[in-house]
């Protein structure tokens, strides 16, 4: 089985990703480039303030271009969390905790069954899931069927295709 390693290196995030993370990191220092931009607001002389903003924003832009700072908005965080649904990641606080997203809906790209009667599912976004129990699926899943995947007890997941009873499943990639 392939292991997926996800490394997320961020120096700055535009806004707190989750309330829990924000509360945990309330005492943490802000990135120096962000501090430089915010300090410019305190300058009262207009020309000096503009010069400060121009200099600090240029430094921030350069850092973002070089990928030493990554700025993400809430929509990007939601999309990333949806893409990573079902993958066990360390709790870095970057994408919220897993409980923030209790289920996802997706479209089935393909499904196949192995010699033991267990199904493999490939979703339209490329996510691969396999059935981990022996529950029989009443009808063969077809491409473009709706798939609902919900969090279940003890970190497990339930996957339902086209409204049929769900099976226990785990994500492979």
C-alpha cells in the first residue's frame, strides 16, 4: 500500500483556519513580513506611511512568489480539506480538524470488485477508496453515481453509492 506524505510549510496564513487553531496559537508570534505591513498603519505622515507600505508589501509579494510564505483564503482551505477527506494527517491546524467536515458528496468515476467481493471506488477527483467490510452492495455501482462518504466511529468511514446502504471503507490515496 502506498503511503501519502503531505508536507505543508506555511509561514503566514491570511486568516485563522479554525477557531481551535486560532485559540491554540493566540500567543504565537506573527510572521515578520506580516508584522512589517501592519506596523505601517501606525505611521501618521502620509508619504512615510506610503513608503512603508510599498516596501513591506513588495517584500511580502516577493516572499509569496518565492513560496517562502503561503497565503490561503477560507475557500482554498475548504477545498483542500475536501480533497484530503479520509486521509490521516497530523493535526497541524492548517486545515482545521477532521470533525469540521463530517461528510462529503462526490461523483463515482469507476468501481470494480475483487475476488473476495469487496469493491474499489475511484471518485471523479481521483480519490481511491476500498471497501473494508463484507457488506453486499445490492446493485453494481456505475460511473456518475452519487457517492456519500461519512465519518463513522473510531476514525472509520461509511461509503454509500446512489443512496444504497453504506459499506465501511477507507481511503487509499
